[in-house]
């Protein structure tokens, strides 16, 4: 696998005119509209495929059905192949940055990732939903997931508060 060269650093650029430039990482209104449309289409597709069904998720955690494992397996396969192709052709993000993955620091036995996966999976099993589609579930009328949304936002906020005390 070839390594994608990184963008030039500021020392390599002699003069930069930023008078009318907008920060490339801040999406404009059109990009936000694209995110909204994409999220809506995916939400509808996930609801139709029963990927967001509490019963399907419970079947998965009880090892009673292959449905969710099949969906997750296909998603991981498609993402892995797509990522490999993007790296191979040297594709760049819309902001112009190279698509690359930062190396992860691995602790003995992968403790930090195992613990994080356990907490995520525990929350997923207790709530019956992954945090990603909570908005879709609420929009579909399953208002009980508002509790999950509040818990997810609260947990994210709490992590931000204690992050500097955690061993990263």
C-alpha cells in the first residue's frame, strides 16, 4: 500500500492571500444541506432495512439472528475496500487534505479499545440503539429515545470535562 504524501507545511509556502478565503474545514450552507439530505436518505434506508429495529438489535445481542451481523459485515467490507481504493489512488477530501489514518497507540492487550468497545456495546444493548440513528428513531416517532439522546450528549460532555485526567 502506498503512502499518500501530506500537504505542504506553512514553511513551504512563501505567500498566502487569505483576504477572501474561508477556512476549508468549515462547510458552507450547501454542504450542510448535502449532509441533511444524505442523513435523511440513510435514515429512511435504515428504517426500511430494519437496521434500527429494537427487536433486530436484541436478536443480534442474543445471537438469535444473522441479520444485523450481515449488515455490519457488509458495511465493514465496503468501508475497508473503499478506504483502500481511496488511499491507492491518492484521493483527497473536499477540503484538499489527503485522506489518511493517524496511527493509533496500542496499550498492552488493547485495554483502551476493549474497554471503550465494551462501554459502547453495553450502552447500545441497554438502549437498543446505536447513537448514530437516534435522530432517525426520534423522527420516526420513537420519542423514548430522547432519553438516549440526552444520555449520549451528557456522556460526551462529561468526557470533555474529565478528558485531561484520563490516560490517553
